[in-house]
């Protein structure tokens, strides 16, 4: 790996954790076997030899997934890097990509805790971030959704958000680091794949004229600003929840509604989460419609909860549906 990538990884990690990686820090790398994660693993091993472990999650969704995980294991063994193949506790249900991502992070967090690893790195890079932001804009995401591609979430670090996909792939090719191409990355059933293909077409057109489609550094600064705004809104919602929400097992009452719409959306989500912790967080048109009706002193049903508007708002679990 070129020294430049090592230096950038060192610098990016130090920024994310607020200090240089120490000799006793243990670094975990989530490795799919693709070029991005293999480049991260090789660079991390160079930066912090003897402090790096790796894990590959076998989702059980593709016949070749196990062989890919075993390829990673073999390369790690040759480099003296501890590696584990993780399997999921249960089947993937619902939205395939979202459910697989949730299950993957749960498995990785269990592994991180068991192995007493301080930091878990994933190989999300600049192109991933661009694709995710554009997909979420296309779906009408708010501040929280647009800010969720963060460089750090607790113990999880994404130090490659300043790197381009092509650069990481070229690094692997130049230095003999093996990798595999996931066939799902060209499966046009997925929105992300179609967005990736569109961006590639636009980038080729702009490159012919010497232009850049999107500046990853500028996008990262915007996401950081959105993340700060989201944290500020969360802090405000925490404070207002303490002051204005009355909570019981049967009902939640919001004693004042004199707040901006975004705060009211978040308070509605808090009310529902208290009564129905298993409910999916309401978002998009559904919560907007509920907000308008509550402000008009009407009653709405949302996430198996009945909310009544007016000067104060009250939420209760919806009664069980009668079977026919």
C-alpha cells in the first residue's frame, strides 16, 4: 500500500477518536472481501501491526458468500491477522438490504464486545456516501436521514469517507491484495446500483470536460453540519420531553404543542416509542400527515397508537383488532 494511504488512514482515525491510535488500542475491521474493505484491512495492518483483527459476516444469502469469507480468512492467516467468520442468528426478513445491514451490525457488535476490541472500522468510502445522500434526498429524507452517514457512531469508525472507490481498488490491484466483486453490486433490482450507474455515466460526461460531479470533501462538511444540527434537535427534544411529556403505561400526554414542526415530529416519535417500543419509527408522509391532523385537533392512528390532537395531545395504544 502507498504510504499516502497509510498516512491518510492514520490522520483520519486520529481525527475521529480525538487522538492518535495508542499501542494498546485494538482495532477491528469489518471485511466483506470487496476491494474497499480489503484495502482498509491491509492499510490498517500496516499502520497498527499486531493490533488489528478482522471479521466477515456470512449472511447466507448467496451461494458464493462462504467462499468469499474463506478467501478473506486465508489472506488474514498469511498476514498473521486474527479473523472470524460470523453467521447470523436468524433469517433475513422484510426489506432485504435494510434487514441484512441491521443483522450485520448486530453480529459485528457482538464480536467486538466478545473480542474486547476498542474500535470497529467499516470501509464506507466517498462514493458510498454520495450514493446514500442522493438516495435519501430522492426519498425525501430530513435532517436525521441525511446526517446518518457519519464518520463515527460510538465505537464504529468510517475513516475512508475521503477516499474514492477507484483509488482503493487500484491500491489492491497494485499491491497484490486479493478481493472479490459482489454480484449484488451490479444487480439493477437495487436502487443503489441504479444510482451508481447513473452517477458513473454523469461522471464520465463531466470528466470529458475536465469537471468533477461532486466534491466528496465538501459533501462531508455538509454532512458534518447536518449531524451537528441533528444532535442539537435531539438535545432539544430530550429537554422538551422531560418538561412537557407525561408518561404512563397506558398513555402519553404532550402538555404543549407550541413548538416548530420538526420538534413536534420528534415528540410524536417519542410518544409512540414509549407506548410501542417495537414499532418502526414513523417518518416521511405518514408522520407529516399525522402532524397536520393533530394540529387540526383531529384523531389519527399511527404505528398501532391512537393520537388525539387539540390544545394537548394524547397517545394510547390502539385496541386489538377484532378477528372475523
